[in-house]
């Protein structure tokens, strides 16, 4: 009986650790996606500036605050 309780506790701890690792992996993936999106936005801003758009135009086109363009 004691052994069974120990095994159940161990199984619960293993499951909890698995869930923690899955959450951590999801957070890492979310951060990666955020960085990729930010990089794409910056590349778009740089491209539009090279093509002669004003910061105000870029802000309006991309729907972002003007202070993110400068």
C-alpha cells in the first residue's frame, strides 16, 4: 500500500514536470514568434523609408504608433 502511494506520487510529479516543460516550450515559441514579427515590422519600416515614405505615412499604412516608426 505504501509502495502504491509512492508510485502514484512519483507519477504525479513526473506529469507535473512534463506539463512545466510543455509550458516553458510554449513560452519560448511565443517569444520566438514575437521576435520574428518585430523583425518583419522593422524590415517593412526600413523598406518604406528607403522608398521615400514619411514616418507619418508608414505609421498610417502599418497601423502602428508614430513613435515606433522613428
